[in-house]
């Protein structure tokens, strides 16, 4: 996000590779919001909401497991990102 602020303030971008992460994160948040919106329009019951949220939590846990097992060099970055 810092690089985005620098780009907006100065018009220059020293690390364009970091902008890929900003675009990817924005796309993911947009996709998550669209999924929640679309699911809510189906008027789900409590059990369906539970399954929906459980699926989301499991996908995050799976992502963290992938990072821990295949990219241990990124564990510190994950901790900083989530302030753990």
C-alpha cells in the first residue's frame, strides 16, 4: 500500500512489482464481497450461513498451511501482515 501512496503523491513508482500485490488484494476483496452479496441474495438459513463461513475459514487455514509447508521464508511476512 505504501507504494500506491507514493505513486499517487509523486507519480513515480520505484517498485512496480509491489503494485501487483495491491491489485491482487483488491481483486480478492472484491471477489469475496461479491460472493457474500450473491450468497445473501439467496436468503440462506442459519445452517447455510454456517457452511458458507466455515468454507471461508477453511480456505484461509489451507492457505496458511500452504505457506507454512512450502514457503517458510514467508512466515514472518504473514505474522507481520496479520499482526500475530
